[in-house]
C-alpha cells in the first residue's frame, strides 16, 4: 500500500505523468537513441537523420535530457549508460519492443471511464491486430523474459523432468532458458498459429531447434496432445476469466505425467486485492482489453490448482520487478 502523502503537488504530477511517458514512447518510435548511438551529436544532426524540423527535434531531445535519458553539453546530446543499454537497438538488452506495445495501449487507457461504466473491453486483442502490433507484443515479451529468465529459471526445480510444455509460450523464451539450464530437458511451445513465425525465428536464432519445438494450438478451445513432466504457464491466465483459467489448468493437469509439476507465473495480487500497485493497475489493463481477464491473487491461483487436483501447492521464493510471482503444484503420483 502506498504510504506517501497525497498532496496537491503529487496529485498534479501523477495526473501529468503521461507527458514523460509519451516523450519516451515518441523517442523510441523515432529510434532516437539508436540514431545518437555511441557519439555526441547536435540537434541539427539528429534532425537531419530524422528528416524533421530541428526546433521540434531539439525540444524532444531537451525533454529527454531533463528526464535523465540523455546528457547535453556544448557538443550536443549523448546517450546515458541506461539509454544506450536498454533503448538503442544496437544493444542485445534492448527493451524498445515492449515500449512500442505500451504505446499501443495508450488510446484504450484514455477511454478507461467508458470501460468502467460498461464493464466491457474497448480494444482489440493483440492477436486480432496487425503484424506490427503483434510483433511489438511478442518481441517485447521476448525482451522482458530474456532479462528475467536468468533470475527466474534457477528457482524452478525441473531437475527430475525430461519434457516441458510451455503453454501459451509466445516466442518460446522461457522454454529456451529452461532447456539451457536443464541439459536433459526438451520443450514444446504451444500457442496460436499467429505466434508461430516469431517463435520459430527466435528458437532458430538461439540455436535450440533440436530441443525446442512449436505446436500451433488454441489451448483454451482445443485439447492438448502429448504427455509431459512439467507444464509452464507464464502470463496466460490474466487474459482469461476465472472459469477459463480453471479449464486451462485442468488441461495442464490432464497432460501431465503422474508426479509432474505445474508452475504458474503471474502478476500476483495480495489476497486483499488492493496491492501491490502494478498488479492492481494491470487488472484495469485487462478490463480494457479482455472479456473476463484480470490479475489474480495468490489464494485465487492456488485455489484453481487445488480444484484441478494438484497437491503440495505453494508459492516459490521469487518476486519479479513488476511483482510477478510463481505458484507451483504437483500432480499426484
């Protein structure tokens, strides 16, 4: 719970915080940080590279400098270490795709009152949008998972498993990292057909074609073929109603071998539902874009696992940077 005092100054700063957000989104959309690169360049040079008016470009660069994402002196503008590492496409730690995805959400957030009054989503699901929006989402998920996987994967004990199902695994990032961490493991990524080109490209790029395969499937509507020692469900339940989540978990239970393990990775609310902040806001984001999706609490997710038949259900010792967490269950032997 936020313990800071809400003064008029803080309220106004929060109300206008989207200005900085949009400045960041605009800079990433224009690829400003990549264009600046390793050098220090003047506003005129950046404007020429963008083929845009120098006054408008300089205002954006000055705002980014005020935000601490660029530095400025007589020689011009330069990237900070953070912007060079995370916002330049020349970096292997680039997270710009998820920023593109966030920008695609802005229009729907501006219509939040409408969604509250109707209880209905007001934007299309990512899978129904154009290629650019899908790529931003999937590659954004890849970027974030790549950053998080080195911390997360060692927490999940799959030492006794040889087969893993990454259900709704998108580009297959976690499947790849679980296989790298567990030499005897092979993985199947199961997701919608629209995801397949991105997944196969990522799997090939990481050189994991011999251990990670992709199967097209609508896991909510279709049956799940095969049997597995482990099922990984990362950020797929928040897009569904509680009833649909239970159906997914029951399918995971059915395809597991006796003694198999299921692990849920989600933005997890406290059981009071009013904290932490990010999952609470994320639940609103799901209202804007899904029929029935929401953030769930630890008790709700654990209850779904137990209802499906899992035992020894408990939360693992892990907290992600946006309050994501892990809940594990075992299928009785």
